[in-house]
């Protein structure tokens, strides 16, 4: 039923919006040497701004400092310049601004959303946070306790333990193996000096990627960027991360934990974003596990066997790793059976490929839903960021659907042979598993 309604929704979208033009992306070059990609839209008085600092995430932090990247970025809204944590938050609230900072394994990031007439104040506060964070001792202590509480809660969840076990298996000896928050000992050891050292290393202007969308002109955006991001320091790029090779496949690795529900995480080789087979791999992923109820894994593992409520796959493309990764949750007593059924589904797709009918449905949904994926400012600006980080070209929004449509069934089945070899499947099961 869900599949029928989703297909109908996409068809109605195509009828209602038969010729939606792709948003026009402008490259904004500032007098001070910064570059941003902008979609200008004056229908609503709102602006979304995103910053990413390349090669500044947790994997680029020295191995002795796990957890520092997340901790340091969490501190950036806790007061800056002459503003205490409370005063900084009050400024955001009175101007209805949403300002956030974060870090993943590859990048540090910042986001700002608000009314267009409040963007200068928003960028002033963002600049203060990036260049003059306070790190007041009481604030550091409070945020540390918040992160410790979050970590303890995560450690009680089977999906967190499965993800951690999976990273330790896939990325053994690599910075990607360490948890983003580190351990409790790591968080307790991280002091203001360590947090400041990370920010000094990471927040470099020459690693900055900028995207904006909404009610702002190129001229105003350029002026704001130079005024408030121009003062960021420049510095060298850290050494590239060692590339990951997926370990040998085999039987699932089991880790017992006192949970009646087991979680499985599994992976196969993936493709880089600039790989010639990317679009075929994207469609193939949709067919095997990325397409919800239209995917084979959902059909066979959930619908036919009732072994899980949800099973998924997705393409993971990091600086040092490209995977086709998936997972599911199920009763602990059924975990091994569900993993075997999933492996059998992957093996059949590897051996026999997919059909024209399946590919046509996948293309219809993926191309038809694309305008909705970038309809809101926040979604669009995130897409602009991906386009820059992955070097997709400023005209990508206009050509993306044509690139999907150009994929043939031969392409998809060739990529299935390349990526879906069941002998390369690596899997982790975590829960109260039967002996």
C-alpha cells in the first residue's frame, strides 16, 4: 500500500509540475577572495547559509585526542567575544536565528538560518563564535557533562554498539575507527587548551566551502562574507587520510550484548562520487535496499519473511572510504536468519541482475521526487554544499536527472557484478544472540 501511494504521489507531482526549472546557481566571488555558491530566491524573507571546513573533522585530529572535534564545535554557541553563554543565546533568540556547529569524521561545519534582515547579526554572531570563543570553565564543565550523558545513553542502545563494532572491524587502525565523541575518559581529558588547539588547527579560511540560498543578493552576500569570515586565519592542509580497503568477507561477526533486539550492520565495496559508475550504482542501491518498499531486501526480508520492520542500504562516500552500507534490527533470535536471507538476496542480484521494470520504477521515483528534495532553502543549501565538496559542477541541478535517465539496465547489472559479490559481504550482529 505504501509503495502504491508513494508512486501515485510522484506521478501527481510530475503532472502538477511538468517542467520545473532547476534553480539557478550563481558563483559569488568576494573582493577578499572568498567563493560561495548561491541560489537567490526572494519569495520569502529567509536565508540559509552553510559553511564546511574541508579536512577538519575528527579523523584529522591527532589520535591521542578522540572526541575533541565534537566537543570543541559544541562549545561555539556557549559564549563568544564579550558575550557570555546566556547573552549569546539571548541574542540568537531575540533575532529568531538558528545557529549551529558540528563535526563529522571528515569536516567541521556551521549553519545559520534566519530572516534576511537579521542575517548581518547572525553572521556577526557566527564570526564571534568562530574567532573568539570564550570557553568559560563552567561552560566547558557543563557541556562536558551533557556530552557524557549523551554518550552513556548511546552506550545503552544496540544500534550505537553495532555501529561502533562495525567501525572497529571495517576501519581497524584508522582514525575512522574511533567514536566521534570518544570515550568517557577522552571527554574527561579534553580541556580548554585541547579544544582551542583543535579549533586553531581546523577553522582555516583556505579550507572553507560556502553555500547560501534565499532572500539575499550576490552583492550583499559577498560583503557579509568578507566582513565576517574574512578574519579567519589561513593555514596548511593536513596530510590526506590513508584509503580504506574493505576487509575480507565471511560469516557475520557476532557481539553479545544484553538486548532482546539485535542490530545488524553490513557493507560491500562502494564507489567514489566521481566514479564513472556512480549513477548506475545509485540506481542499483535503490533497487537492492535504498528504495524502501520497492527494494528487494525489504520485499524478501520484511514483507515475505517478516524478519524485520525495516532494512536499508545506502552509498557512503567519505574522504577515505567508499561503501555500500546497510543495516536492520530484529529479534535477537532471528538475527542470523535475517542476515542469511539478506545475503541470499544480494547473491541473487549479483548472479541474475535486475529487470527493466524495476529500473523504470526506480528512475521514475528518483527523478520525479528530486524537485521536492531541494524545495526548501535548508535542503537546497545542503545540496549546494555537496555539489562543491564532490566537485559536481555548478550546473549539476540542471543535468542531474538526465544523468540518471542515461543509465541503462546493462549499466546497472554490470555494477551489480562489480559491487554485490556476496563473498565480500562484511557484517556485524549485536544483541542477545543464541549460542
